[in-house]
């Protein structure tokens, strides 16, 4: 028999412990149910195929520490059945914080999935490809994060600076003025290398430049050559581009805008780079271009008209106009919604499939609200047939639909530069869930 003292002690200390344990288990069970529901929703909406670098978790190694869940700022990982899983693939941006946090080495970062392959060029730890003298940094190599792209650009230039015996007019030609290209250019300037930076667009910033106005960009503190620490967390596109502008002015960095690289030919241990303006003889090349490549076109009559564009920069320019947005991804929905927010603007969204299967739930919900409010007209299972000066013709269900139109924004993705890479000899592998 328990003494009164012992029973009292158990009641004083045991009951609170049992209560806390019950609360903890109930909370964990609720969290697992929520994670399972998120995964089910992602599968149903077709959002369970990651677009880029992402974690794969080995259940035999996972011991439910939940460190990866706590480390993921996008809340993309959850616990189901006592094991970590990627439950929101659309939110994952591949920063690798989960892998670094896992105490049991249960996470591997991979490209592509068994169903959806991803073309990745062969890049060595020093950022050199299988072609000696050709280096890759940033998004083209599969790393779209601003912080990591900046770091890769800097590290790639460290490797390029070690190349010996350059009798060429240039030590390196840097192609692309996004985060990786700017960081590499600053590093080249710091090391007093002979370099030229090419950018085929009208401005720097890479993929960020093509984001819609006021889009929030996620980044993190990173060290820039010459400048020092770049201290950003969550920042708008405009503020980030203003920062890059300040960096270029402060350092006197020269960027050749509107100059497109066209061909690369081997010359001895170096290369001859032919652009839309001239030729450069160089010891090495750093490809810091994005994975958007050339915008994918519709291939229809009238697509060459000036009113047809392949990205949305400023929604204000479409105020009071009749706009057709073509596409079914997040960029298309965001473009349609941004234009619909302008006064007196009529927006139609055309998509060839019968459902938006690969968009973020938040964008889907915003579009549904805009459609219900008659701010956006959605035409699923439709294709652009012809573009005229003041109208467009769509084909839907075997019938032709003519719409009055002032502008067409095509958001159909891009053709990756894989053929170009292969043409200069760079090995490109299609990853199906491999590191």
C-alpha cells in the first residue's frame, strides 16, 4: 500500500506531468493531421512535384527530431507517421536549411523527381564544367536562391583567378548580370582581372528584374566582394533592384547591356566569344545566366506585333486597356491579377488545359475571388488562334472566340539553353531525383 505521503507526492508531481504529456501528444497528433491534409491537398492540386532543388528524407534515418521542420522558413516540411516529409513542394525553394539542421543525416538535396526530370549541367566543386575554362554559377546550375547565387558567383571567380598563363585580352567573359553575375563581376574587379560583363536585357537583376512590380523577394545576408555584407531578409523587387543599382554606381562596375552572346568557339586554351556587337578573346567564360532561356512563343499569326510581350514589368501601363494573359502557371495568374488591379482594365486569362494544376493555392484563391468579382474572365481549354491589331481570336471547344484587345502578355515559360550548352560541349544530365 502506498503511504499518504507517497500518494500526495504522486498527485502533486505526476498529474501535472501526465497533463503536460497528454497536451504534448495531442498537439503532435494535431500537427501530423494538418501535415497529412496539406500533403493530400498538394497531391490533388498537382503541386507535389518540386520545381528545383529539394529535400528527400530517408525514413529509416529520420528519428522525428523535428529540427528540419523548425529550420524550414517556408514551412514546406511536416511530420506524418512520426517521419518528416515534404508536404508543400510548391513552397520549397531549395535553400537546404533542413539538411543542415538534421542531426541524423537523413536528408539529401536532389534535383527533379521520378516523374519530372530537370536538366542540370555538370559542374565541379570549383564551378568549372567538363569543358576546361567554362564555369557556371547561379540559376543555370540549378541554384535560383539569391543568397547562394551571389556566393557561387564569388566562389567561381576565386577559381577563375587561379588559371595560369593567360595571353588573351580578357581573363574572363561573364555572361549575365543577375545576382551571380554581379557578384562575380565585383570579385573580378577586386582581383584586378581583365573582364567584360554581358547582359542581353535592358537591365540587371536577372530573374528578379522580370518579377511583377512590388513582388516580395526572399533573401538573406550575404557577403559581396568590395561592398561587404548585404543585409536583407524579406524585400520587395524594387528595393532589391535599387540596391543593385547603388552597388553598380558605387563601384563603377561596367555592364554591357543589350549585348547577347551568340557563339563560343575554342581557341587554344581559351575561347572566342561572339556577341551581337563584337568578338572577345578570353581565357575563360563564366555563364551566370538564368534558366528562363528564350521565352516560349505561341507560334501564331500576329505574334510579332508590338503589343505582344512575354513578361509583366509594370501593371500600370495596362491601365484602362483590354488585356489577354496566356498561361496557366503562377506567373500567368500573378500577371492577370496585377493587371486586374489597375483601374478600368479588362483582363482575360486563357489557358490550354481544363484546370490550373501547378499553381500556389494562394494564387488560385485570389483568382477565384477576382473571377467572382468579374475582374478577370477565365477561359480554360482555350488556345490563341490569331492576334490582330485591335483583337485576338481564341479557339475553344471547336469554336472561335473574338475578343477586343489592346495587349497580350504570354507567360508560357522559357526554352532552356540546353542546346547551347551541349553545342559548346558542356555535359547536361537530366536528373530524376538525384543529387
